[in-house]
C-alpha cells in the first residue's frame, strides 16, 4: 500500500516521466519502497531541522518550530525523493499562446 510520499512520487512520474515509468517492472512495489524510504527521510530530516528544545521555550514556540521543520522537511523530501531523476524527465509541451 502506498503512503503519501509513494503516491506523490507515482503521480510525479506519471506526469513528468511516463516513458521511464512504463519501464519500471513492478510500479506498485517500486513506489511503495520509495514511499517508505521517503517517509523515513522525512522523519529524520524533521528531527534534524527541529533541533532540540531551548531553555524557556514556550509551548507555542515549540509547536511552531516543529511544524516549520515538518513543512521544510516535506518540501525537501518531495524534491529529492518524489521526483523522477532529471535524465528521465521528458520535455514538457509548450503551453498554448493566449
């Protein structure tokens, strides 16, 4: 079963690299594994970015620090784990002129 990162990766590959996706032998297993690894990377990166509690830190300051770390980690993981490799990305068609 795909987690959120696995679903995001699959959608990105469908949009950006359909030819490379067609060559993946077992897409469900591939994206399940990508999702698991990305989830662990997100957890690790969130902890790293959040850092440790500071003396005198108020509750809402701590919550804000942790939430900011989660969002930043999610952006980095989406960029690094959920996109196909640059060499697999197909040229996007030029949007029609208005």
